[in-house]
C-alpha cells in the first residue's frame, strides 16, 4: 500500500531565518531515530541552519505535550525562541493497553499547545496498530513522515508572518 506524504507545495519556503525544535520520545527507538532524521534532513534542505535545529528527548509520547511546553518556554526565556516545535512519538497499539487514551489525550493536547504557545506545534506522532505500519511510515520500507513534519514546520512558521 502506498503511504503518501504532503501534496505539492504552494510555493518555495525559506527556512534560513528559523529556529526549529524537535522533541522526541525514546520509545520505539529505531523508528523514532528514522523520523527524527527525516525531519532534520528536510529542515536542512529548506535552509534551516544546523545550529538552529534544537533536538531534545523525553521518555515516551505521554510526556510530549508537557515536554513541548517546557522546551518552548525555556528557549523563550533565554531570548532565543523557537519558531515551531515538532514533537515526535510512536505509539503502537500492541505495546500499550491504554493506547486509545494516550493517543486521544496526546493529540488533543498537542493541538491545544499551538494556541497556548502562539506558535506552530506540528503533530509528529504516529499512532499505529503494528510495528510494521509504523516502520512503513518512518522511511523504513516506505515514505518517511518525518520529512513531511519538517516541511510543515517551515511552512507554518513562515506562512502567516508569525
Ligand atoms: C508505557 C508505554 C507503552 C506501553 N507504550 C508506549 C508506546 O508505544 N510509545 C510511547 O511513546 N510510549 C509508550 N509508553 C510510555 C508512555 O508514553 C510514558 O512514557 C510512560 O507511561 C511514563 O509516563
């Protein structure tokens, strides 16, 4: 089955002035590493400077919303704000009996954070039924959604003159 990414871009975006945070969970590490690399490489491709891509981690996807808030606020306080944050996590149904609860609460809170923090918080969480589905979406046999998340961060951080 083909798993498609973002459609055609409406214009070319310039990421050269942006600072982008990537905050990733450490559960399902091989898949996470591939998604982080996909996002990171796409940011570089669109001009974001290596030193302006800030990567940190939290234990699991459940920690992503609070971690993202603190991560963003930390850089605000230091006077070097992040223009967008990409929280990255991989939730696999077989691994957690409370899968639906975690998926619902994490995705809702990540959505809320954009409004709370006034900056784009990208939805970089894979919610999959199997390990194989997650691998297919992480560039380990199929398209890498991490690349789409990188591009979404650049588009959203530049599009509305935030
Ligand atoms: C506990 C748990 C389980 C069972 N499965 C996953 C998973 O598939 N993906 C993920 O990112 N995290 C998982 N976790 C860890 C929780 O997200 C969280 O880190 C712990 O419950 C501690 O709060």
